[in-house]
């Protein structure tokens, strides 16, 4: 990805050295531009075209790198009472004919996230001052996969519980934010965080996507309205458990915001 960024940047600079001709009137689709950017949506590339001196339309693709935050989460209850079994149907009984249980005290489990994803966007940028000033306001939408993060973890202690007690069939859960995520019999924890696939966008900034010269720069701030975050496991949405205090590390990573902040720096070039 770094090599792609470098090659694109050198190509843009090379184009800029070919001509310094300025545009006095953009017209309707008389010119086209290409962009290369970096920001909170990852690395982006795109194309744009003016629709009069006051409007531009653009399409882009954003590549979010695989950032992998991690944190410790609690085992639900902090311990597990496992009935001792002779076989799948016969429990071990004490002298008073009561089932015998073994209690396992469990520590926290480390969970790692993965934010790698790709999104497409379409935007309309309006320049209220026309050619006199490059200030703009923008509106549009982003579209991509619903998954914005994957969650994975492993607990050797829980894997050992299932190995030592082959007839134990109850689920052992970890508490991620206000959700209970089951640990499988191999000790693995897997889930994902999802938002709306269609995400409206509003923003503002300075700089044209199709510059008056050959090369320009653009800075943009905005909000992507992604909706409520939801946690899934095995394709099924997990329900919120309001009895969970949600004080672990991951609850600080799984944000409660319904908007995603966008900040982007872009290198722009006019290719026609």
C-alpha cells in the first residue's frame, strides 16, 4: 500500500510539471480530475468532474488498513461451576446424593479487533463563492460492507475446561461491552461489529477536487452517519445484556457514537 501511495503521488507531481495552464471557466463536465488522499477513512483514490463553477461531483474508494486494537474482557460471572459426570447422562453424587461440582475461577480474556475494510463514496461539493474561493460544503453517502471490525480472542483456560470435562455442554461467555459472546470448545472467541451499509455524509473544507491549475490540495472535515453499532456472532445479532457493567477495556473501543468522524487530506490533479 505504501508503494501504491508513492507511485500515485509521483505520477500526480509529474503531471503537474507538464503544464501550469489555469482554468478560467470549469463549465459542465469540461474537465476531469483524480485524487489521492489519506485520513480517518484510510487511503483513498477517486475521480471528479465539475458541474459549473459552483458544483463538483466525485466518486472514490477508501482502503482502511488493518489496525488491530486489543483489550481484556471479563468472563461472565468470573467462575464456572462444572458438574462432574460419570457419563453423558449420569452425574457424580456425594454422600447425600447431591451432584458434585468443580468450580473453575477464570481470569480475563484478551480480545483483538481488526478494522480492515473497503468503502465506496459519492459526493457533491458546492462552492458558494465560485472561482473566487475554494471553500466548499459537501453531501453524499458512503457504501460498504456492514462489518467495520472483527473481534477475535483465545482462552487456554476455557479450552482446558472443555477438554477435562467432555460431557460439559453449557456455554461459557465473555462480556464485550454489554454483550455476551460465547467461547467455543476450542477456547476461541469470534464476533464482529456491524453498522449500516449505506451511510449518509455531510462535510466541509477547502480546496477543489478539480484544481484550477494542474495540481492542488484539499482538506476536508465531515461526519459519516453510520447508525447504531451492533455485535454479531455466527451471523446472529446479539442482544444487549443491561446487567453488564461494561467497564472493561473493549467497551472503550466499541464506541457508542452513531457518526464516524471524517478528516481527509488530499492531493488533487486535473487530468483534462
